[in-house]
C-alpha cells in the first residue's frame, strides 16, 4: 500500500517536471521565433525604405523632368500617341539625338546635327545635357542662302558645329534651374544668357515653344530662334 503511494507520488513529480521543462522549452522556441520574425521584418522595412529613398533620389536628380513637366504654347503640336516615338512619352526612353529625329518640330535641326556629325555625341548614354532645340520655324527665319551653305558646304562644317554646340549645355537643367542660373556655359565654351524665371524664361532672347521635355540623357527646350554664338 505504501509502495503504491510512493510510486504514484514519483510518477506525478516526474510528470510535473516534464510539463515544466516542456513549458520552458516552448517559451524559448517562441522567443527565438519572435526574434527571427522581428529580424526578418526589420530587413524588409530596411529594403523597402532603401528602395523608396532610391526612387526619391532619382526623382530629385538635377534637371530631370517628366512628361507632366512639359509646358509651352507649342506643346499641343507634339504627337500625343504614346506609340509614336516622336511623342512626349516616346522621347523619354531615347537619347536626345534620336529623340529629336523622331519629333516633327525638329526635322531641320536633325538634318543640321547629322551634317555636323554630332548624332553620336548627343546620344552618349553616360552624358547629361540641356538642349536648346530650334524648331523648324526658327531655321526658316535664317537667310536661305546662309542656311543652304551651312548644310551643304563641307567648308562650313566647323561653323555649323560651333553654332549647334552653342545650343548644348553639358548638364541637365529644368526651366526653374535655368532661370535661377541666369546664364549657362555651353559645350561650345561660350555662355548663353537666360532671362525671366520659371516657365517664362528666354534663352538668349529666344522664346521657349516647348520646355522641360525629358529624354533618356537630356532635358530639351524647343525654341523659336537659332542661337548664334558671340564672336571673339
């Protein structure tokens, strides 16, 4: 009888110890799992924060604009079909030399750039430009004989190149940044004066017909005059 009570007591004690150990072990496993979950969530939050910051940095990159930033009285003349490579959305993914060649407002400029051999320079993927792009109507204001000579006479190639590079700034700038700068140095080496501010800027006296146009490597301003670099 006494032996039975002793065995029962021992069995109960062993069961209690087993339950206690199980409870302690389970708590440790839960703690480990909680720590792992917290660590995983922390990494996910960090990755998401990094991605958001990266996107924000890209959006804040100097001079980089979007289709929504485009403005100007001739903006409606730019094709609107996203499938058209000459449309605002179509130009975004192309380097500026290619993008300009697809835009119906810039066929005369495209011919001039090709004649001067500047297409590859303007299409450099690692370059950043601001381009003052004379519209077709700007070239029509030039003396026809002068324009013909620039485009057709090989002896005029250097002069043509000097004129075209006066329209290119070796960094991206939007309208606000141009207005704040007041003047910008071009690839030509000469300085172009900027007057006005915001969307009312003038480029060396020329009016902006379409501004803040984004391409893959440049921000473009279509203007109504062909700019002439100052003489030495």
